[in-house]
C-alpha cells in the first residue's frame, strides 16, 4: 500500500495534476482508492456506468472496443502516471470502451461523486485539467485520422516517431508493448506487422533487434507517417 506522502507524490507526478498546491494534492489523495489488478482483469466494460477515473501507479492498461463479430480494436495502452476513464466523469453517462490490465497493475481510483465535490470546492482543479484534456482530444483526433486515412506503414512510422519523442528524440528505444498488442493498436494483425517491420528494416528505415528499435532514417519515417508509400 502507498503511504500518505508517497500517494501525494504519485499524484503530483501525474500530468493531470501537475502544478497543484500541496493542499489540493492531499485532498485528492484522501478521496483516492488503491486498487490492484492481475493480468487479464477487466476494470470496466463498454456501456457500464462511469463510477470514476483512474491513474496508473504501476503496470499497463489497454483501452479497447469490440466489433459485432468480436474483433478487438485497441484504442490506447496507458502506463505509469497516465490516466483514463475521465471523460464520463465530467460528462456523465457510461464508459465508452473496455479497460483491461495487460500486466499486473496498481491504480489510484478517483470516485466520480467525491471528485466532483472536490472540484466544486476547488475550481482551479478543473482549470488545471482542461489543458491536459485538450491535448488528449488532439491525440484522439490523430488516432482517428491514422486508422481511417493512413496505411499500416504510415501508422507504424507515426507510432515509432511518437516513441522516439517520448524518449527525448532518442534514435534507439524499446517497444513498450508486445508486437501482438502493437498490431492491435495499429488496427492490423501480427503477421502483417511483422512483414512491414521486416520490409522497413530491409529498406534501412529502422533496425529491429527483439523489442529494440533503432531509427536509421528519421526523415524517411516522417515521410511514411505523412502518407508516402512504402516501396513494395
């Protein structure tokens, strides 16, 4: 279990709450509940009543939807310090997708009613969150564009550039999810992903060594992400 001070520090390190004064961080810690999940546990299902939102302390959580025929489309995979399930907390209603732990995970759960009462008491909380939520909306917009307009090489290139940026523009980094999960995130199947990774390696865009990715041609990746075709 997280001790009081550690919980406050964890909340302070979450982008959603960064920069808040100590008093507000302690109030958030007071209403939050620690929850542990094992790999494969479902946190909530699409259409279930939105009881609150979550901040990840450890582990990874995938957010996904299921088609009528049961096909899974991964929308996001969130890791340490990231949050999810927040939109229906403000808008009311139900969760718009499913959430599942893809590894042993610990989260802080913020109950909707207690959080809204705190926002009424401390309106600056909502102002602090507004900018972060706008950034997430832009990310959702890009996701929709990628899945609907770009081919798989373009989606993959955009994701690799995102990982590079998240690692301070490093030219070498590790995939933080399995290749099967990455395929689901990109809206394809593992066999297609493996074929495209091999082709991008052969054409010297990247070098792949297990989960390690080395960027060899950043401009080439940017061109693919912008819609340029991968040579057959």
